[in-house]
C-alpha cells in the first residue's frame, strides 16, 4: 500500500501555521505519497481547502489525518492527539524535546516513532531541513517591525526643512539566526545598529550586515557548543554581563534579545535596574520570553510597561506571518520526509547522522540521549 501522510489542523493557542502548504503537498503526491489534510487546516495561513484538493490532497477529519503513516505538524501534539496516533506511526514536527521532555515519554508509550525538528543536526547536508533557522529568520524580522510600531519615533534619519531627525539606535543581543535577521531588518529601516554575542566568532557576520559589534570586558572562554549554539555561562559571568549591558542599554531606543540555551531557562541579561536606566519610550522585544525571558520585566503573556519602557514578549512570532512561515516550514519538512522516504517508502537508517540525530522516540523507547538524561534527572 502507498505511504500515507496526515496534516491535522494545529490546536495550540495562537498557532496559525500549517505543516504543509499546497505546493509541498503537490511534491509529496508526485512521489506517490497519499496526503490527507484536515479540512480547514490551512485556513489561518491563507490556504483554503480547494487549494489542497487541486494538488491531489484528500480532505479529511482530524481522526483520519492523525491515523496516517506519517503525521506532520508544527506545534507539539496534545495528549488527545497522541492518543489518536496509530501504533507504529511516525510523527514529525517541533516537539520542544529539551524544554518539555515529558512529551517524549507519552509518544514512546504510544509506540510511535517521532522526530523532533529541533534536533536536526547543524551539518551542511541537513541545512534544507533546518526548520528552527527558517522560523527564527522570520521571528527576527517580525521583532523589529513590532519594535518600530511601538517606538514613539521613527527608525531612519530624516533631513527636512523642519530640521534633522536622528536615527533610532537598536541594540541586538544574540547574533544567531534571529539576531542576524533583526540586524538586517533594523538596518533596512535606517537605524543605527549595535550587536552583542558571547561568541566572538559571529562578529564578522554581524558586521557584514551593517552592525557595530560590541565587545564587553568579560572572559567568555569557549562560548559555543558543537552545534553552533551559545553555551550557558556561570552566575558570576551573567552578573557582570548584566552590569556591562546596562550601560549600553541606557543609550538604546530599541533592544532585541534572542539569547537561548536549549533545555535551560533563558539567561537573564537585563535586570530591572537596567530597564530603569533606559530612556522613557524605549522598547524591548524579548524573543526568549517562552523560556523565561532575557529581561527581568518580561511578561510572557502580554505587552507590559516598566519604568517607561515597553516590553514585548516574542514567543512564536513566526506564527504572525503564517503564509510565509508555513511555506518555509513545509519546505524543511518535505526535505526531511524525502530523506526518510527517498522512493516513497520509509527507510529508517539509524546509522545516518540526520535520522539518528533527530529521532526522539522509537519502538517504545526515548532515543535521544540528552532527553533521556533530562527525564532521568526529573
């Protein structure tokens, strides 16, 4: 029988993306995979049912989409969705394995094989599958637009008969994918941009986008792990870092924070004293809000004002641009599916670095060593 893929509607609050765009469905159907899309699954992203039917998808209910050989989603599954999976199914999507490892246990109990796209190794061969980066790109872009709307002044310099308006000053903390896109977007809007990261290796990338790279008098040591992510530092380091960053923040109109360490609380980079020292009307967009936030005054659920500074939480900003986010995510996803099923049939090569590295559960067991360690410690 041909391989089946199911695309259920997203059920997480505020999630507007869909796992497959119509173009992605067309690519899978061309490979002989039968695709069932839950009716209405793409509506929030601008893809109506007719656009899926036109490329060969079967419109279905949630139960049929969740009972496919491959279940493709964006947000982690609910308990009800896990219960609806059939034994032996393969689930692929964002699973937040290091932040919410209990989901892995429930998937293993269902005897489902699951792949967490967050675990796709950062190697050249897997770049087209890197959904974290594709969505972080959009989050960095969106963060700057939100800041520009909230800031009570404009970003670019204007020279007019009424005088000269100086450009806004934007400070980006963390020069990963989201941070670099934030730098590029802020520069396109005409602001003066500074950037900081504990990893000196990213300085050239930030500078190539037009930012001035800030160095602090801190010993970062080996600040980058094998996957290219920033490593966690000591409490003493963060205390000194906050003091140094506070001096920079006092001169900034907008601050975008992006610092995350997978599986840990986001490092606290901006304390309340630093917020108090910022100019009235300044804006902070905290892209780490879902993991506790980089700013002490961040409320992950809503925009707040503290000491005259507007602080916006930045969780799931890619979902604010659902059409493009879904298109990019879908391209990552079908590349991953074609890796697992190169000829329309699943081939699980556990010796393959991509397959093994991204596999979370298999045959009733949690496979990923870091997640197993987190579950054991809990």
